[in-house]
C-alpha cells in the first residue's frame, strides 16, 4: 500500500472523513443486530487480511474489540506483546516497521511513547492505528461519539463536560470537539491540565474548548459528563499526589444533578468506584459505560474498513 491510511490522531484526519467513519460504524452496528458475534460482514472488507496487534500496555477492551472487529470484517489477527518483538530494543522501530509491512496488512499499536507510534507509521507501508499512547486515545473517542449520538442525537453544538485529569483521553476529546463542532468544558486541577500544545491547537482551529478548576461550572447543563481513572498505567508512583489533587473532582449524584436533565455519564473503563466516580453514578440510569465498551467494536470496524480503503 504505497500511501497507507493511518489512523493516528483525530486532529490529523479531515472532519468529513471522521464523520463518514462514524456513520459507517452506526450502519454496521444496526445492520448486524441479532447476528452471532462471529458472522462476517457481507462485503468482508478485511477478507484475507491480517492485523498485528502490538501491546506495550495491557488491555481488555482494545484487544477484544480489535480482534473481534477483524474477524467480523473477514480477516485475522495476531496479538503480540512488546517483549515478543525487538521493537525499539535490539532493532530500530524503522526496521521493525518495514518487517511488519512485509508480513501483515495493518498494525494496531498500544504503547506509551507517542513518538514510537509516529515513527512506526512514518516507516510503514501499511496502515498503523493508534490503540492508545500517553498523548491520545482516538479509537476510544470514536466509540464515545457513536454512543453519544445513539443516545442523544447529533453531537454538533452540544456541551460535553470532562472532570478530572486532563490526560490522553481528554486530549482526544478536545480534538473531537474541533472536528465535530461541539463544546467541551474541562475541569482539571492545576498540574493535571491537558497539554499546552493540545489547547493551543484547539484555539488556533477555533474550537469551543473551555478549561477551569471548577467541576460544577464545567458540568452545568452539559449533555454528557466524562471521567477517567485518577491513576493510569505507569503512574503508580504518583498515586498519593494524584488522589490529593483530584479528590474534589469526583463525579457523584450531586454533580450529575447540575448537568442537563437527560445527561449521560461516560467512562472509558476500567473504573475505580469511590474514586473518580461514585457507584450510584456509574451503575445508575444515566451511565452508558457498557454501551461505550461495546461500541469500541463497531467504531474500530469502521476505522479498519477505512484503513483498508473500504
């Protein structure tokens, strides 16, 4: 594939393309309602193709959804841990990219360093998909957008509230706000705000992105409230500091009551009940977290189909 279609960050993909991918995901989900999970789509855009899934970080939803997605598209997968490969150790990432390009049809990488993913894509002649880096998590947000529109209709013009750590998932929500034309209000403590570069990009693109340290103001009349874990993989040595800073940012029933009357609650999982969100919220009627988890499958099928020129 001379000009591979990489799926690396929402900010780098035209808005119209992202909309087509999202709409395709919705159509495929509706079209296979009631089907067995292993039945292949009629057009089988992944037929005879192999996806290599490389995990530097452990995963539940990313692994299950990409594996099932490729099977439903008619293809196959191989799951590899970073220590199964010479990736970035005895062999350069560039050389690994060239070997992968000759052995498989696409690569999904879940890694820490964003630069590793960019270097892999720069040297691969097959599509590379960002399964998560410390900088962003675009596949998760495509699933979240699909979930929002299933529940509340078009997201354009709506208000989304992010409460807590301004992490990689928050960064991709900011990218999405610009691309899909909605407002996002982020409430984050000092020292845990989104990367300055992400905010500068959104401002330059005319995005409706607002940031403060006030959860109540951020959530006010929001259509959707989003939270994430306070301590992510690789941050265990920061647990005490993070808990102290984020304690006032817990999403509870009182905070949800400030959102719109039909507001939904999202979390990419895994969740820690009693920390970033109380059990009565995440297990309550406003929560759509398991719809989000399922929609990772449908969103990633559409992403893969697009990568394969579908």
